[in-house]
C-alpha cells in the first residue's frame, strides 16, 4: 500500500527532486509533487509525497 503525505511551508525555490531527496532520509519516497499555480507556474508552497505504509510512520 501507498500513503500520501501532505507537506506544507515549502520554499518556492524547492524542486520536486530536492523534496524527494530530503525525505528519503526517513524512508523510501515513491514520488514527490509540488503544487504550482496554473497561470504562472510558480510553486504554491506545498506538495505531496507518496511513501510505502511502513515508511509513513
């Protein structure tokens, strides 16, 4: 099973790869997604991580 974790207060300059790398210290990160504004493409300051159930704890 996979769990999705909300991550808030992300600096606008953070990339999805940096987010994934940072949290991989605590377990395997399947994917990382930073939400962006449609009109500008700029980060909205939050995103989501997908991790295995046992790593979500």
